[in-house]
C-alpha cells in the first residue's frame, strides 16, 4: 500500500477535534465610575442591533447628549449594587460558567470546555475565541445566555462571534443557539425558584414577570421576542398552577421616547400598589444572572415605587444565577446541540 511522504500512521494523532461551549452575555462596565460607564455605553449604544436608527440621526444624540449625561447617573446606579469582587453580572456569569463546566465534565469526562465572553467589554469575544483555539479547540457551540431571542441581545451576541471569526486565520467549526424560552429544564428551574421562594416567604397576591423591553417597532419588524416572553410566562404559569389574574407580564428598562413593549413594569407596579395589592412577588425570567437591571432597577427602585404607593411587601425573586438546576438545564441544552461532536 502506498504511503504519503512525511505521514507516519504510527504517530499521527487520531483524536477528534476538541469541543467548547461559549457562553455569551451582554457585558458590564469595568468599574462603577463615570469614565468606565462611558466607555461601556459608547460601545453598547453604538451597535446598530441595539439602536436601529440611521447613524446620521443617532450619532449626534448619542455623543452630543446621552454620553454626556447618562454615564454619571448609571455609575451611581452601578455603585449601589457593585460587589467587593466586581460587577454582579460578571461575577454571576463566571460562576454559572463554572457550574455548567462541572456538569458537562460529569457527563463527558472533561471532553467539553466551557468559556465565557461578553458582547461588549471584557472578557472580549475575540480574545476568548483565540484562547480556546490556542488550547486546541476546533468546534464551538455559541450559546447566548438570553432565553428569549431578540436581535438586541442574542442577535448582537452572535454578531460579535461572527465578527471575531472573520479575524481568525483558521476559524473553528461553529454552531449557534437562538433561544431556549420553552426549554423544559429552564422552565423547571424557574418554577422551582418560585416554589422555593413561596415555601420560605409565603405566596404573594400576584406574581409579576418583568422582561427587558425592546422598542415596539422592533417587534413589528419581526423580532420574536415578545411572543417568546409570553410563551415562557404561559408555560411557567401552567407549571405553577396559577390563574390568569395571578400572573402578570410586563417590560422594563425602556430608553428614549418611542413606544416600547407594553405594559411597562414601573407603571404596572405603581398601579398594583394603588389598587390595594399588598404583597407582590417579582421575577425576571429573561435574565440568566442578576445584574443592574434586576438588582438596582427592580429590587431597589421598583420596590420603592411599590412601597411609596401603598404596597406593603415587595419581594424580588433572584435570577437563576449559578443554581444547580440552571447549570443542569444549560448543560442539557448544550449536549443536545453538540450531538455528533461529543
């Protein structure tokens, strides 16, 4: 049988290409300071996935007004929830990545690596991909940590991956995940977190599910986000055995004057308090880990709104973070997507 010159079948490696799961989250400023927040917001709000307005119209608003006024207020908000070990979003995302890695190690005997990257800020997507390649990874599953797909979140994260791939001399094979809003493991983890909260604190009169908002025009253009949010809510309500009038879906974190998805979380919370709802439980199912929008906007600001308008108990239910149920659900999702690779 002919042999190719320079090819030694006795020494040539026969192992399959190494595989990694790349968890993707939004990003965070490096510090709760005006300068750091300015750098972060400049990158975030420059993304046409986030702000779809024409650049000639948006640029003067961003650089002439928003980046001159918003960073100071945002830095003050970040300072209220900043941890000794850093940004909550980064700390909890890193812990979640470690928990997913441990679960995948258990299932695959260490054959799947897990890495974390951010769409904006650090750890940067390109640097993370380069690190994986340096360790011999040739197959990557990109898994955005956004259960419900939106172009502004999952779409932007996958854009960051594909842009980074364009800069690699020898890019790896790539698989991507759009969403997991109806995944049984994810929904079971949400239901268990609510039931655990009720077991410890009693059941509130209402359970409000607050999702991050997007402009209404984005939904009208075809973004599936609101439909997927409502599907998550419906399935979660069914799992918890809740009546329709006990479960509410709202949208938070709007920016600017254009209409965003309704109903708005802040307005709804104020209305509930004035309608003599005394005890309100709030969960944010669209956030994989706690961050500025859950810890400061919801747990602090909206709590104040509820209490100052007549409510008695406002109880924020933490995000799934690095819980065992969450890590197990994400590992199961990853294993299905890695079929044929692992």
